[in-house]
């Protein structure tokens, strides 16, 4: 029998962030992930502290960024890969009223420190932005695909990873923790994203799941060196390639790409880019979204030492390190979980 401190099920943004907490604190771990959930790998990976539809601050954005950026930098050193791409996010204004709303928001606490008060004049002949652009400060993109691929490779070298699907029926609860196949563990953490809907221990949590689709376009004439937010996000990659996203679909819970989503994204970007382009790829995944837009963190109400780390929604890049630290401190140091993220907030509902 192999003995570990923790079993972690799921190796997306939530799982990786929590595993790093364990490693920093010299805890042993075995990770299970069968790549069935794609929300982290198809994410745009933006860290952006402002809700650009309403010019409001993202929940706990300052605290999240203070943890997230050093976290990803440490992973760059550990994995010897580039993950953090510093790139401005510019919001396209469609009217003078939107400009005024932007300036009003820049005077408000919490959100104001993330908004430049200078209107950026559009100089790109292939972007339609007659009213100019507003720049969000402290933004960038994490290459989530590279992160997950590299991190799983790292776990394989230390014999801490299994690509098998987790068999819930094989999990045995013991007096000292859990037995799973030939493994004994004191704790188990489920960080499965939308896959938690199949988890018999946590499938009653109100995780709805929202399907998102991205398309990739090649636009040689566009020459964009910032992320543009209008009716859709336009994210520059390399070699004149751009990600366009993302859609929001609440009923379809498959990872299959659709013509409907592609048509929606194409109609949106044609409203503000005027050069030729071609679609070269399309991907889909289910975001782990919750009705109150807060993460799902905490201990199972009946089984001690069984935990969930989920519900990161559309901003997993920023939220994952923050909630992972909260869960670790709850488990190891008895620190109280914020009622906003604790799954016990749904006990009376």
C-alpha cells in the first residue's frame, strides 16, 4: 500500500493551485485526472480585475492578483516554461456615454485603481473604434494549456499522477481517512470542475455549468498588440493568430463545438474588425459556474477530511490560487472559511 497525505482529483487550475499549496508545505499527494474536463485548457487565460461589461471590480480582485501573479511566476521557474504574458486589455467604446461611464468608474474605490483615465485613440486601420479605447491596468494572460500540460508532465516524473478516471465506488472511508485501490490517504480533495456533477459525494451542490466556445482566426493584416474587448474578446497569440471568445450557453453540457457559437462570434467581431481573416480552429468546454458566482469550497457535511474545491467560473486564473490557500489553511490550520465561498452557505437552501 502507498500512503499519502492527500489524494487530489482533478488537475486543472484549481487542482494545480491546491497541489502547489501541498508541495510548499511538504505534504505528499497523488493526483488523478483523465482529461475529461476541458474548461481550463480552452480558457482564454486572462487575468483582468474589471468586469468590462459594467465597469465594476471583480470580486476580491486585488487580493487575488497579489497571490496569483507570484504564484504563476514561481511555476514558470519550476516548470521552466513561459506562462505569464503581460499584455494590455483595451475596452472599445461604442458611444460618448460609455466614455463617461468609464470616467465615472475610475473615480470609484476598488475599481478606479485598475482603470486608466486616459482615452486611447485608435490608430489601427483595421479596428473600428471611433470613440476610442479605455485601458485596464494590471492585466495579462496565463497560458493555461501550457501550464496544465507541463504540470502533468512534472507530476509524472515524481510518480504522483494517474491518468485513470477516478472510480468513486472504489473509494473506501476508513477511521484514519481513505483507501483507494492500493493507496491510503488522510485527506481527499475533489477539484473536478464540471465533472463534479458525476461525483456522488458533492453532486447536489448548485454547480450549473456554462458552456463556452472559442474560435481561432488568422488575420495577417490586423497586427494587434493588445487584447481588445468589445462584444467579444480578441486575444493576440503568435504568427497573426487570434483567439476570439467566448460564448455562454446554459443548456448544452457537451464539449462539442457548434456552428451556432461560431456564427455568433463571427458576427460579433465583424462589428469592429474590418480586415480579412479565416477561422482555423474552434474549441468548447464547460465552465464550473455557480448560481451566486462564488466558488465552492469546504468539507463534506458527513465525511470528515473529504473536501471540494470548485466553482471557479470564468475567472479561474485569478481565483484558483486564492481559494486554494484558503482551503489549505482551513484543513491544516483550522482557519475559518469565508462564508461567501464555504459550501455550508447552501445547507439551508
